[in-house]
């Protein structure tokens, strides 16, 4: 069993997908990746390359710097077993600022 901690960017991309209500299959189609690749990224089995981060950024209309900042903010946030998430109010507020729906509605 791998004792290395999963990088926070992997968790950030997973949380963002869940927040947007997308399945792994849906986000994979949007990004032009396979569902298995998304799964491996979210589980920390595959690193997040700059290319992959750029795909998320472009397709979701979120700057790469915001994705990285969000990943840093997740440090120490608890993740509940069985895939259910406990998210602190500050993380929810940050997710709200990242929402592409709000960006679209603001224009």
C-alpha cells in the first residue's frame, strides 16, 4: 500500500468536478480524456500535468492559478470515507467564486 499523501491538486480537481455535478465520464468527455485517466488522477495514481491542468482551466473557464490556489486551500480539510466530503465553509465560498455558472450569469 502506498503511504504517500495524494497531492492536493488531485483532490481539488475531484472536488471541483463534484461541485459542478459532473460524473467522471462527463468531465472526461469535456476534457478529451478517458474516464479511467480521470479516475487515476482523482485517486492520485497519475500526476496532474500542466497540460491536464490547462484542459481543466480552458474547458471550465477557471484560471490555472485559481485551481492551484484552491488546491492549497484544501490542505488539512477532512475527507470522509466512502467518497462523501466534509467541506469547510471557506472552501465552499472559494468554490462559489470558481463557479463558471456565476461567471456566465454575471456577464
